[in-house]
């Protein structure tokens, strides 16, 4: 066989392409695989988070909070400006966070 015919797949390499729908489906599939499950909190965790949030609200102590939203972990720092026992949420640096979505609360 001559060298001319031993080129393998090189003839077709330039014409490879993916449809836009396939690319977007592949991206969304990869994003779904990287999503985190909602954190499962114990009573001890909830008690600890509650005392830290209440201390921040009453004494203006700055907190660093890690919370879950739609499979992604977010980090935010600030002082709790509002606690809502009816919706079980609080306001930290103009961001409303549900207590069931908390992953970690640290005092700074």
C-alpha cells in the first residue's frame, strides 16, 4: 500500500461538527452531573445554625455562610438583617436564604 492511502481518518477530520442542539444537550448533561444534592441537616446542625444566626442578628456579628441553591453551593458573608420564622428564612447581605438550604455557617 502506498503512503497516499495510509492517511487513516485525516480526510474526514476537517468535516467533524456537532449540531447546536447536541452541544447544548451535552453542556446541560455535564452541568446536571456536577449538581450537588440538597444538604441533609441534623437537629444539632439546625440548633448551631440558629444560635449563630440569632447572634448575628442581635449583636451584628459578621457571618460567612455556605448555602445550597438549585444544586450549586454559594458562599456569602455579611450580617443577618432579618429573620422570618414563618418562611424559615433569613436575609443576609440582601440575599434571602432558606434555613433548610444551609450547608455551613461560620462566625468571622
